[in-house]
């Protein structure tokens, strides 16, 4: 009986704390019917609907969603802790003629610019809202946070701030460090390659994915067999699967002693991958910015990842080029059937 009374007291106390916690969070019902924690965010719900309709074909995880995430990274990484670059300010869109001269993403800015003009947002808010919304359309992705209220950008970002596929690991880690990111955060940001594709490394095969199904950290480690397009191009190495591109930069990071275990630890650990990617992207979208309003609740909730990670058909642990010697490689099953061909996005 004493135990029962104690349990009742604990349950009551827990419920009281939950009610107290809930009472501290004020929720606002917007004119559109959606609920948010901040009234200022109400203006974003119809804009999210417009972005989904006009940019993402009604909410698809397609080429435009991949491109939106890429654009946000290219925009924010134009920053240095030493005081240059505006960071996540949308300069890549507002000053697209200047930045496209050295970033070669005019196909993305050309698609986004008319939609951006429709929204009335600052360029920085649009770029990073579109990236979060597009990522939210992709199953298995984290629900990225979004902060609202960036002023218009003042100038284009400097050249040579985006790491290239041909760069060494030292050069890549140095560039990330100059923007304020540690090696584990740099690797976490490469989780974006699970929903990304290559357009420029081999222009003959635009939209070539970097993995088959949210398992870039596994497939980059598999022995390469072929090039997906017009032979070897600068910035790519042999890919294990037909229709898939393996970036040279991804492969060397997976093999380097400074990053190999960080890379391997992402395999078959969706929780780790999404958590670390979400944190790193949150940090990235605040680079160079002042006080902003948290409007994360306007971002769509992604569908869960079907999982688990498996070797593509015809592959096994014998095909792994393991570089992390500190920990065992995860035990994975293999998909049945013949080796797949990865479809373009």
C-alpha cells in the first residue's frame, strides 16, 4: 500500500510538472489556422505553401529540394571567423550574377529567383527557409530548424570559400575550421549527400546521385568499379554502382585518419546522422547573423526513413574499404538480387 501511495504521489507530481511546463509555452493560432509559438511566424505559413507549390512541385524530394539545400550551404559557407563574408545572408541569391561567376550554380538561382520575388522575404530568409522546407520533403531527413528576420545582404561573398571535390582533406578541414566548424561537424554536413546529386563534375550526366538510398556513408566505402558517365573527371573516383557518382572529396575524407571513424560511425545510425546534421545545419544558417526569431514550427515534418541500411545487392563486407581501425565495422545484411543501377534525380 505504501508503494502504491508513493507511486500515486510521483505520478501526480510528474503530471503537475508537465502542466507547468505546458503553461510556459504560449501557442498562437494564426489566421490560416496553423499553430506556432511566435506570432511573427504566422506570415511564413502561406509562404511555405507557395514555396512547396512553385519550387518543390507540391512537396516533392526532387532535384529542386536537393538544389535548395546545396544553395543554402554555398551561401552560408561564404564566411570566415576572421571577419569576412556575410554568412547565411542570401548574398548568393541577391548578388547571383557576381557569385555565379565563381560558384556555377546559376541553374539553381535562376529557378529560385522568381519565387523569391513572390514571397517578399529577404534573400537570406528565403534561401534558408527553402532549404529547410525542401529537406523536410525528404524521408529520413531531420526536421531542420529555421530562424527568421535576416536583413538584406550587403555584398557578395568572396570567391574560394566553397570546398571543391578535388581538394585535399587538409584543405577541406581548414576551410571548415575558418568558418567555425570542427571535423565532426564537417563530416555531419556531408550527410546532405544522401539527398544530393552532381551536376557539374561530369556535365554529360546531370542529376547523378551520390548514393542509392540514404546510405552515402556506406556506399562511399565500397570498392569502386566504374565511372557513371564520360570516363574519369576531376573530382570523382570510381563508383561502386552504375548510375552513382563518388566524389573524390567524400572518398578521401572517408579514408583519412582524422575523419575515417567519424565517417564510419554514421553507418546504420540514422539517429546519430540526423541529429548531428541538424545541429551543424542550425549552426550554419546562423553564421554572420544577429538576433533572429525561431520559426522552426513552420517547417514540414519529414517522413521516417524506412531502413535499415543494407549492402546493395551483390555487395558484402568483403567490398568495404575500411579505414577506421579503432572500431569494428557494423554488421549489415545484403539486399537480394542483382547489383542495382541508381536512377538520376
